[in-house]
C-alpha cells in the first residue's frame, strides 16, 4: 500500500515539473518577443535620427 502512495507523490511531482517547464518556456518566448520589439523600436529610432541628421547636413 505504501508504494502506491510513494508512486502517487512521485507522479504529482513529475506532473508539476512538466507544468513548471511549460511556464518557463512560455515566459522565455515572451521575453524573446519583447526584446525583439525593443530592438526594432531602437533601430527605427536610430534610422529616424540618422535621417534627421542627414536633412540637417543638407541645410
């Protein structure tokens, strides 16, 4: 009887570990997406700044 209790606890821990790994992967993907958005916004800002600088040079 005791082995079934131990196996049940092991199973719950195993399922909990998989659930946590799923959450970690989801959080990592969100972080990657946010970093990509920030990088794109920074590049767009730098492009605008260089255009403004070139326009100022022409004047």
